[in-house]
C-alpha cells in the first residue's frame, strides 16, 4: 500500500533499518537513530541503482513523489538520474570549466622544471583561456578547440600552434582519465594546422675542418670567448648547458663534467635554471685537450661560481650569441655555413663514420632522447661511460690531426 503523511510521521525506529514502500521503486528508510530518508531504487543499463531523494521532514511525502517522477522521466529518456546529479554538482563547483580542468592538469605534472611549468601555464593564460577557458568541458567540440590554434597559425606562430595542440590534447586526455568526459575531441585536431618547417642548424662538411680550426686558432677575441668556441667543439654540448655552467660541476681529478638536470636560477638571467636538456644529469668526459682549456678558463673565472662569466659582470654569464658572434667574426655565415649548434652535427657525423663507437654511446653523449619507449626502458640506466671517455679523447685527437690536413673519420680510425 502507498504511504500516507500519517504513516510517515508516525513511523518508529527499530533495532535494524526499516523500509516502508510507497511504490514505483520509492521507499522511506527509517534508521535505528530515528532519521528518515527517501530512496528510489531503479535499474539503468542492466544495473540496480539507488538514488537519494531527501530527508524527512525537510522533504515531504508529496515532494519525494515529485522527485521520484522527475527521476523516472529521466530514466524513460535514457538518462541516469544518479549520474546527472553528479554532473550537476561538479558543474556547480566549477569543476567542469575548461580553465579549472586545465589548471588541475597543469598542477598534476610533477616532472616539469619550474621554468617549463611557467611557460606552459603562460601559453594557456595568453592564448587558450581567453577563448575557451570559461566553457563547460563536456560541451567542447573539436571545432571549439581548434579556434585558439587557428589564431596562433594566422599570426604565423606555427610552433606555438603545435604546442597549444599538444597541451589541449593532454588536458582533454586528463579529463577523460578523470571521468569528466567520455571521449577526447582533441584527437581530431591532428593535421588541422600547418606544421612548421624543421630548422636544421648549419654545419660544415668534415673536409672543411682544417680551415675552421685555423680560423679558431687565429681568432683574436677575448680569452673566454675563444675557450667557449673550442670547448663547444670538443664537448659538443648545447649552448645553455655551456653558458650557465658552474665550476662545482667540473671534477678535474676524474676528468668529468656533470651537467645537472637543473641549476640554481641566477637573479635577472632568463632561463639560467636550465641544465641538461633531457632533464637528467648529463656526463661529459673531458679529453686532455678539454682539461687544458678548462684550466686556462679557471685562471680567468675560477674565483666565481660561473665558469663563463660575462664581460661586464661576474655574476652574469656570457650571452647566448657569444659563440655564433665569434664564428661570424671569423668569416662564417651562422645561418648558412656553421653555427655553434652545428658542432654537434659535425661531431656526431665523425663518430658514426669512424665505425668505432656503438650507437648507444654516441646517442648518450649527444644527450638524445631514445624514441623507442620499450628500448628506452632497458637502456635508460646504461651510461657507457668508459666507452664515451675513449670516444671524446678520440674526437679531440681527430681534431688535432685535422689541423694539418683533412682526413676522413674512417681513415683516421683505421690508422690510429
């Protein structure tokens, strides 16, 4: 029999919960404490479920019945009333707003450096949030996510557009993983914006090494600059890895330079917290020639924290353009002939062409990321350090030989 107001009001608690049925799946649950709860039992997608309709007397019998019929209408329209209520609560808290989800995703990434974390958030604040930041994430379609990308593309910032695509896709994937949306509409953004052309850094053919070494040897610039150029060629590390180097990273006894994943940020120096690009310590074995250069440098800047101190202030490093400016002074076009980064290409080519060194050792010394994730899982702890020590010394000796005449790496490898 259906309940009445009198039956509900007079329902007494017992030692165990008492269920008083009203019909169409609704009942009043009377707890031993005397509390009375309205409940609706229903089936959805083949599963038995329960929906709370309120607490008596705040919710009367008539109001509970109204809520029951409202829920049954949703079920008839193939909508789960329990899930709809969860979604509504999330929306009321603002948890489904794109900016909120994006900031949660941003906070969840624990492996980023501080500088990268700031860069990612800044790109979202500047280019994405003003466009879709206030939108409900469940309503966003591919065409909506495309708008900020097209704006970046229209202004010629193709690399920015690509990075925004990656970040938006990751944010929506995060939303899927946290059950905020069922599918990721950002996957269909692939190919929607123009891809920026790869900018290959210029490098000299190895047969031109004698001329390069001659120009470096006769360069009349400041001592620190000359050492920076020579050391870049000998170690083929990246510009920021060299510029922001600290003396504490060099172990003269073991002839080893350890570039950390991150460095202490220098006040007023942009990106000075950068260490190894791969975000893990990078070991650089020092050839005898490199050690000689570092000792010369130590005589100049050894009393400072920075190895390559600036020309005006000891607490600031040399500029990012120092090596390339020196190459231009030597007569090279750093956009067409060779640039500091091009030394990496030249070293890599020589090491591979020599046939002496394993691919893993070369890649490790180049500080390249292993693209094969399965292979990376097996080799990520392998340093190949002993082989790399021999390899860096071989490269330095090869350069010395090329001061006299050009010789191919393979021929030198056979003769030495």
